[in-house]
């Protein structure tokens, strides 16, 4: 398989820029708009956010199976990328066209229906794009470099995404309803439509011998069962849940802590500082990208992950002191310890999935890159679903009520801080323990095989 050119790597990276917006832009705009501004019930809102993610997660393996077995003169992955980029663009724009005069229940129902269609459409983009990133090269070290470039685009997207609602809230718009429509369609057309279609136009698909249709057809269920039993994929499942499920659940408290604890219920001020914090994360994470890439090639992917999870644990301890009223600039200390793990999730974890796909290819003599990509997105989606659903239920349980504004119960605010801190520390320690166990079992297996 030919190595990708620099322009192809940039086109692929552009796809991952779009992919982060597909994953995060809806939530980034919907929380301050639908929940904080319109005041919908936090638990019902978390359900409205979660169900589309659940359904798209279960759709993912079928999309992967479909793209693995799809053949056209344009390739297997590229037709899906082109069509889904523009379909997702239309649906995202429509998501913010909710009538202002409707009741909050009708507004929430409208959001649920459109977001459901949006997430289903985005699955036809995310799975083929991720598969394409595995197959663009079979060289392990070159693949890490490809993931490194993808991560720069992901961090650039994360730098921009938290400013969407502050942009929609600018005084130049007559109301936030107008601002949200303008920003929503801008993101839809430029990011999802134009940028999203670049991989379909410029990334060349290369066919390896075992990419060609096999005489023996594998059912979707058999494919899922076989892939899920690969030991390296089991490790990926656990590590992703620790970070994207548990740590991200805790991290979802930061916006609420900013708005209601640090800025006394001022949503606009909290959104601005959430943007500042996100800029800090994006910049520090960008600094970490070449370090994570170099360490992965030098000492191995799993050893690098252990070091970074330990850093994240210390960062969790620091969150208790950093999120304090009157010292908001201390927020920029947060990403120093906690940004590296998010770079690792887009460099090391996809590379591990690609390694598992390579092992499967060599053992079974058939390519199931789409299946591995789908299973990877499946566990990510389930982890995100867990974080959204449990965070909404937690807010309800601790007594948070958007209608109270700055008059939130003090116990609720303290619980938010506790979850933000301990929810980062404990999963990081568990991840380090699991990585240690896996490495020991691998060393034992290698010793006995020799």
C-alpha cells in the first residue's frame, strides 16, 4: 500500500476537524441554549441528548460492516463521506430553527427529533472516516504520525467549538434566537459541508489483497463477536470508558461550577471562561501532541498511556483548588495536567485499534477495518451516553435547578466540585492498574510462547 502524501494527510485531518464538530457542536450549543437559556428539565434534556447517541452507537457496527463490503468506482469509504457530510450539514442547521414562541416541551421535542436524525447521519461519516485513517498506511510509525496530524486538527476544532455560544450571544444579533440560527448554519455549511467533504475528494483509497471481497461472507453478528474478542480491543474498550465515560462525566461539571459557583449564575460570563479554559486545553494539548507521539514510538503506546493517566490523576487533585471564585486565571493550570490524556485519546487509542485491525487482518486474511472503527465508535458513543445521562441524573439528584439561577443550594455546588475532582482521580488510577495488568499478561504470554 502506497504511503499517503502530505496533501492527503491534510485532507484526512480536515475530516477529523469536521468529526469533532459532529461529536461536540450539538452538545456545546444545546446545553447553554436549550437547558440554561430555555430552562428545560436537566434530566429530560440529558435523555434527549442521550437517546440519539445510543441509537447511532448501535447503528455504527452495521455502517462499518456496510462500508467494509461496499464497492464502487469511487472506493468503499468516500461515497459515504461525501453524502453524509452534506446531509449532516442540513440537519445541523435545522436543529436551531426551533420557534421561539413554542413551549419548552415542544422545543425539546423538536431538538430531540432533529438531533436524532443528525447523529444517525453523522455515523455514516465517522465510521468510514476512521476506517480510512487506519488504512491510509500499514506502517506502524507512519500511522502514529498520521494520528498526530489528525490530532492537530481535532485540537484546532476544540479551540473553536467552545466559542460557538459566546459568538451566538454577541450584541450584534437582536436576540440569542437569531444568533444561534446564524452560528448554526455557519457551522453547518462551512464545517460539515465544505470541510467535511475534503477527505472524499482528495484522499485516495488503496486496496490491499485482503481488502478485496472474500468468497466467504461474514455476517454482521459474527463480525462483531469476533472483533470484540480481540484482546487489544478489550483493553481499548476499558480505557475509553475510563476516560470518555467516567472522567468526561466528571468534566461535565466544570461548566456548571464555572457558571453557578465561580460566576454566581452568570451564563454569559461562565461561557466566556469555558471558552478560555477550552483555549487553554487546545493550546496545551497541541504542545503535548508531538511529545505523546514521540513517547509512543520511544517507550511504547501502553507505557505512555500509564504516564499520562498518572498526570491526569494529579490534575484531578488540583481541580479542587483551581475552581475557586476570584482566581479564575488559575483555570489555565487545569490543562497542564489534564490535556495530555485527550491528545492520547486521539493519537494512541486509534493507533491501538488500527494495530488490532492489523492483527485481525493477518490472522483471518480479511480486512475488517470498518468493523473495528465501528466498534471503537460504539464504545465511545456508549461512554458519551453514560456521561450525559448520569450527569443529567446527578444534577437532578443534587438539587440543581436552572430556574433558581444564582440561588443554587450550597450543597449542590460543593457536590459538583467533589465530582469534578474525584471523578478525575479514581478512573485514572483504575486505568493505570488495568494497563499494568495487561502489560504483565502480555509479557507472560510472550515468555511462554518462546
